[in-house]
C-alpha cells in the first residue's frame, strides 16, 4: 500500500483538480455550441484562478514574493499564457470569445487508409454534414467491401484571437504550465503532486498532457458506415495489466497460470535468448507462450505489449472486440498508449485470417470473406524503424487445435500501425 502526503497547498491543488472536471464538461459539450461556449468560459476562468489561489495561500510558502516573481515574469513572456490572461479579462468584462469551427469529412477504406478529405460547413451539425456529404459525393466501391468503408466527421473549435490551433489543445498547454507551477510549490516542501493525497490524475509513467488530449479528442468525431450512414458505436474493452492482475499476488498468479497452462518456467528462459533489441529479442518467448495459450484456450484475444527496456516489465493492453469496425478503435488505443507512455517498442498478438492475393484482373476480397481462408496467430514486433512478423497457421480438428509451421516476414508494411508510427515520429 502506498502512503501519500497531506497537501501543503490544499486549496490551490483542489483548484487544479477542479480544472480537470471542467475539462470533462467541455469534452461532453464539444458538439453543442451553446453549452460548449459556457464550458469554455468556465474553463478559462478556472485556469486563471489557479495562480490567484496560490497567491491567496502565499503565507504557507516562505519568502513567497521572491520565489514567485520569476514565475510571474516567465508567464508574462509566454504568448499563450498572456493570451489566457487577456481572454479571461475579455470574458469577464466584454463577453464570449469570437469562435470559429470547421468540420472535416474523411473517407477511410478497408485498409484503414484515408482516401478522401473535404472541409464542410462549420454551421452544420455533425449529423447534417454527414447526410449532406453522402448525398453530394458518391464514391464507387466493390459490393464486397461496402460494409468496410467508414465516413468520419471531425469538428474542431478555433477562436479568432488564436486562429492557428484548436482551442482545447491550447488550454491543455495552459494547464500543463500551471501544473508545473503547482508542482514547484510542492517541491518547496520536499513533496510532489505525484505523492500528494490530492492527486487522482497524474502518473509518473505517462505524459499527462497527451493523456488528457487523447481523452478529450474522442468526442470531436463521429463515424458512420459509408454505405448506409449508420452511426458506428463499436466499442472495445481495453484492459490494462494492473486491472487484469489487481487481485493476485505474484505467488497466487503463478499458481493460477500453472494450474491452467502448466509449468512455463522453461519458456521464461527464452526471454533472454537473443542479443537483438526490444521487442525482437522476446519474439521466441511470445511465440511459444501463444502456442501454449492457443492449445489450452482454443483462441487468443488481441493483446498488446508496450516495451521500455529489456529489464522493465511491459505495459499490457488486452482487447475484447465487438465487430469488424473495432479495428479503428484498437489501432488508435495502441497508438495513443505508445504516445502517452513514450514506449520504445510494441509487440501485438492476435488471431487473423489468411487468404490468397487476387490474381491479375480480379477484385480484392478480404481474407475473412474468402472461402478457403485459413486461421493463424499473428505476432507483430515493431519499433519506429523496424517491423518483424510471425504467422503461426493452425486448423481445428473437431475441438483439437493443430499447429502449422510458423512463417517470418521482415519489414512488411502494416497499415494498421500507421497511426502508431506517426505518433512515434512526433515523439522522436
């Protein structure tokens, strides 16, 4: 059990936490202009109130004025923080900020590739924009692929006083600056936000700015099936390692695994079997453990390992998919987690269908729709500049799983991981 310290600047820290709750409000109202305006005004004022509250608690910090003066000078030199100051003054004394918005309409194909983009009338609701676009633009797709084509509408709010960035992203930056000030105040007491009893958001293993942005961006977009306009509500169950194993001690977990899958201690020797970089040095281990799980359970749910070093345990996300559209959410969850944690490598395991490539002149047919499709376990190890894949074919003889011979591919492109690779580029 981890003990946390009492907060040395309680009211200021509580105001920081209040800001997080207003971020949640603004996320829920993103598609509602009237409510969004109210929440935006509230968020700007709450952000400004953090430093006001710190000054109210100044008697708690020895020689506060000398400590705080350089911070004030830094804030005055920061154009974005100066904008926050001026925006709060405008809201209090003049009224709402003048806002702009735009909708981006995208067509995404069965390969997860963006094949068409157009900006739409910002005064339309998302539903109206999608309906208008489907009437205006008619794209031809093979009948067999029509259920795999997605139309996506994404709204972004921009204010005229800061036209080059999305308004919520600007406010996340402001929140990060103010968080660093609150952290500096904690440090005076040899404390940290991370070890403070008031902390219910910040995690030492994650970039909190990216975590907050990824959480908020989900309500900016709506996806529909291009063919019939039906809204895609597909969800995935994303389970973290801490959730999976929260009720188990290390010894209890070991016993549970051995009861179901037998002794796997010999497999652990494969963890350090090569001199390759992560995650490629762990491929043999993951291959053999996948065989054990497949033979015992008869199937494998998609699971992703996020590696940081050879000695640090990976973060784990397991997915329970509802339908084929869930691939979009799964790809985004993997990319988001890699960006938030700044992991060095990813290893992804799932069951896949293997089919034949179309012959010259024939239409493409997804493997899962082919009559002679075969089942396989796919293991993909990927870093920002390298990718390696193992396919383990298998077939079912009544209830028995029969394994085939694994096949290796090096540097084969997987469009599923495009977003992950793009996020890595931004980090690097």
